[in-house]
C-alpha cells in the first residue's frame, strides 16, 4: 500500500501552509534587522535571500515542489544521478559490489613522502586501522618508482587497492608496479586500484603537452589481463586548486574523459571497455550541498556521454573525492579537521566511491602520525558510528538538491561544449582558454576572500596571534604555487584560499622575529566599554588577521588631548578610533585631528564611511580587509 507523503505524520498533523505565509513571516524579520525596508514587497524576499554561486547559478532560499518533478532515476541505473551502484561497496578500490554488502565507500589515504621506509610504516599503520586503499605519489619529489617494493613491503596487493599518481613518470611507474605484483605472484585478476595515467592532468599542472600514445599502448596491452585494475585517472582537482568553480572543474573533467575515450577507442579498445578504464577525481569542499550536487551532476553528465556513445550501461562513473587542498590553512590548522569532516560528509552523501581526507597539517609537508590518525578516523566515525554509507543518495528528492544538481550540470555541460569547440581539452589548455576562464573566477573569489564575504575561520576571522605550528616545522608552510597569472603555456597555478592573509601574518611574524616587537595599532576609544566594546572587538579581530596586535587607551571625559598623549607614548604610528555612530558625529573629527598632530601616519575609524575630517579610512563589515592589512603593514614599515 502506498501512502501519499503529505499524509505522513508528524507533518500531516499540521495545517497546510503556503509559500506566501513563509515570505510574510521572513519579511517581518528582515525589516526588524534592517535588511528590508518598509516598502519592500513580499515577493522581494526571494531576491533578498537568494545567493549566486561562482557559476552564476541562483540559489533560492525556498524551494517548493516543481510542477513536473525531475526524473532522477534509481541507484545503480542510468542516468546514475542517484549513484553508480545499487549497493555501496566499502571493500576496496576495484568497484565490485558483494551482493550482501552495504558498507559505504573505499577509504583511501595518500602518501607523498619520498622516504620508502616512512611510507611503508604509514601505509601499514593505516591499513591496520581502517584504510582500504593506498594512493602513492610517484611524481617528482615523491617516491621513486624503484622504491615501490620497499614502500609496499608487507602490503597484500590482492587485498588492498593501490592507486598511482605518477605525474610525468607514467609508464615507468606503471611498469615498476606491475613488475612488483608479478614478482610476488599476485593474481592479476585480484589487483585493484588505478595505474594513474593522466597526461592531460599533467599538462594542466605543468604545461607540458599531453602525450596519449603511451597511455593507449599500455591499456591495449593490459586491459584484458587486469580486469579490476583501472589504468586511467581523470584528475580534476588541479582546476579546483587553481581557483576554478565547480562547473569549470566538471566541464574540464568531462572534456578530459572524452579525450581519453577517443584515444582508447582509436587504439582498438571496445567502447564499453574504454569507459571501464576511467576513474574521476574531484575536490570535496566545505560547501556540502554544492559538493553533493557536483558529484551527482558529474554522474549525470558522464551517463549522457555514454548514451551518446551508444553504451548507456557503461556510464557508471567511478568517483574519487578528495577534501579540498585549496581550503586548507597553515594558520590555526586544527580548524582543518572541521573542514575535512564537512567535506568528507558531503562526498559520502554525494555518492563518491572512494574518499581521501587530507590530513589537517598537509600545508606543513608529509603529515605526522597524529594527523593521519585523525584523517582516517574522520571516515571511520562517519561510516561506523554515523552509518553514513548505509543510505544511498540521502539528498535525492530534495527539491533544493535536485535543482542545484540540474543547474550545475547545465552550466558545466555548456563549458564542456566550449572546450570541445575549441579543439578539445589539450588545445584549450595550450591556448590558455582554460587558464583565462579560471583566472576570472579566481579574481571574483579572491575579492570575496579579501572582503571576508567568504570568511576563513582562524585566518581572516577569529585569528589567534598566540597559536603556534601543529608540530616542529623547520620550514615555512607551503604557500601559493604561482602568485601571478598562469604561464603562457596554460599551466595552472596551485592556490590556497588563505594565502594572502597568511602572507600578511608571515610579514608580521618576520618583523617580530627581527625586532622583538609585533606590529601594532593603537585603538583610540570613545565612551565607556559598553559603547565602544563591539567595535574594539571588530577592529582587534580584523588587525589580528594580518598578525597585527592592538593596544588601547581612553580618558574618562574622552579628552582628545589625553587620548593623543597616550597614543604618542605608544610605539605605533597607526591609530583606529572606536566608538558609537553618535559619538563619532561629535568627537571623531577632533580626536582624529589630535592623533594626526601627535604623529599618526594613518587614522582608521571602526564604522561605515561617513566623510569625517582627518579620518583616512574605515573598517566595517564587508570592507576590503586584506587591503586594510597590507596598507597598515606598509605604514608600520613592515618589510614585504
């Protein structure tokens, strides 16, 4: 018997409501907060609360049942929006699904330490404590292919999946791994994982032209021999790490996948077999709903490609989600644990087949044992305690998620077709088309970061000047790979969202180390604590985001001369006036003039711009905080 959802309790016990009732109540709240005026119509609520993504997708605050609900299919069936598998497999990297298993996803850990002994110790510890597959960095700076035997000593290759990330060493790394498996007499049919061939991904990172000949030769020789071992990885994280949007990441991934399909089928591989060789890698971010929608949209788009190729059942995209490296911070890195937890949750809900949680200290080089433990236990808690893997596509049917999935797929498909019209992904990278589009998105994102519209907890918001590194680190944490525009060959930079604020912190810390004194700003307060406390807290928090300390002084009668005398006794040459708007109207200009006369090189005021004489700039919610910090450090003579 089927019971209509609207008749199910407890919602069925409430009287029906209409969207206009909700809007009317919300409008009352917005008017009280000042976000809406007395003349704002009820229908204006939607515009006031709507947001727009970096892809130009409008996200409404209220989603109601569409007149014609979209056909989203079922798990394990085309268009695979709800998942590529009927059951979730947590048993390895191969993608097979035991009939009685609903375990979740493949818990995958990454290893980039060039020391094979250290890698072996980390791998064995992880595999004994919840990790189900290993991801080895064999690119320049990582393990040498010749060290694979030592790094994987003690690892049962028929039980744990192995994923290679060989960069420009594709064929040598693959041959070394297959030779190792043969030397251990591992059944080729039991090998799982991915050989990691991704020449287009390497081109995106380095600008070196993609050579697909080696890929086609290898796959042609080994496709039948290793039925559970995929050969090709479409790594789209480089587009995300360059500052790109979700649709740009998806469109580039799709174009790369199509390029590999063309190359593999041209080399004689069956179309369905070519599809089976590919695995896709995406970034999972703290925007949980966009991450969920991105993974769902990716499967929809890949299913469409398979349909156009005449093999609809082959469009089961296998997905590897990696928590965003761009979002990781070097300052207050413990907050990264929260970021990766949200991102991992989103990846699991979105239906990723494999998930890698980036250790919270990743900006400091190879992670230590504690960071690895937290990374793997994050997934263990979500799987074993929260049972996140026991529900397929829990977001499915949400009008919000379905609309976001469809809109994202539409925008990403348009970007994909632009790349195809330009000659394909390799050409679009070489000509700079991809770099230019991502650069435009990064400019918008950087502006939002600078104005703290995209806040970074522990860095641009709520920083702690007393915090130290998570462990003894002799080298400064990694910053942006490329500070200026991408190179002419189309190579993409690697960026961190916190990099510009952290550069200010680095300047201030270097000044402290060189002089013994931290750069500081004098807070000139007006009125009692109850009057100026909120803006003192705001200014203190803002300046601390750049590594700048604050001192303050006032006088019982708010005498400008007394406050100016206290400023003159302070070693700083920058001041900030803090008080109420009412106090500013009467006393801000005389106080600013007195501070300037006492030697202030710049006088800020905590409040919105009001054209007050002798005030050089204003600090308020939405101001360009980064520009404020850089200007203040320059005024204080802090070296760049």
